[in-house]
C-alpha cells in the first residue's frame, strides 16, 4: 500500500529526508525533520498523526545530533530553508534557535493562521522559541521554466527556492547547484519516485495520503506533471528527490 511491494498489510518505512549544505564557513539546512522537542514530547505531534504515521522520534536521528556526529558545530547552521512548515519538516527548528528560517511567504501566513481543517498539520510548539523568519516572494526569476527566487544570494552556494504549491499553501522545492548539475529537493510535491517517472506510478496508499493531505489538489497534480516533464526533458541536468521515499534517500 505504501512501498509498492511486499504484503498488502505489511509494515513499511518512510523517512524524513533533510539536506545539510556546507557553504564556506556556514552550514545550511533544507528542512529539519523531527527535533529533540518531538523526541522529548511526542504527544505534541497530535494523536491523529501519531496513530496514522507512528513516527519514531529518535534523538540520534534528529538533525542537530547528526550535525554533531559529523564533527560539525550546530551553532554554525546559520540558515534553514524550509519546503513547508508541516510538523514532520519543522520539528527541529528549536534545535537551531539562532538560524534564519527562510520560507515562501504564503506558507508562513497559512501556518500562523491555519484553517480549521489544517490546524493538525502545523504545531506552533515547534516554533515557540520565535524564529528569525525570512519570508520570500517570487521576484520574476526563472529556473528551468519554473518561477523561482534566491533566498541566500550572499552565500557560497547556488540555491533556489522553486514554488511547488499544492501539498500546502506555500510549499516550495529547494534546488542546489552541484558542479554542472542540480539537485532539487521537492519536499512533499511527490511521495514516491515513480510519481515523476514516465509513465508515472505510485502505491495506492501513498496516492490516497497525497490526496487527503493536499491543500490544493489541482495545483498538486499540475506541479507533479511539471516535475515529471522536468525529469523527462532534463534528467541529465536535474536530480529530483522528495522527503519521504527511502529509496531516494538511499
């Protein structure tokens, strides 16, 4: 139902795929996954989410612990670029209290004033420390035909935020230049690697999960189609990853 193989009711594993970017003397995170606050108090994630997903909030798997395990200083994480503010992407914000937090402006507006149906996806306790929010808006730049913006023009790394609305009100992908190619972290714009292949495929459980959690279903489907076309036409130049597919993490 979720992995596309194995038994119909067999357990499977999803991941929370974050990126750590070294840029000169600074460290930049793309998403934060679950944080130490979630590991200390899993109940803050809400009973519906815990019952459906059964998250394993392991201290050692939090971004802050993994940064330390690499021999790096968590305090050197100067900036965090979020694909969106869902509870499984923003849980580690409090572990980097001095970092600037970059996000697409409509996402912050939706999280601070959620509709009744979307309150469960945002957990204000994850940003109760009062992050240094940096809101971004599209300014006319283009990235492979997508609207884009540059959140960190002064750092020693080429990074672009690529709005991919649909899953949430201000969902965005994050593109990173690596030599002559790009890595595009698509967040939750898709959940399974087959969704951006031609022809597309997705296990039925994940397909249902996508629909249930979509802020705007038409926009979500449209942007998946655009990503599929991007992969088809520019697969040699752009690698697409998402947040929860363990095969793409591997």
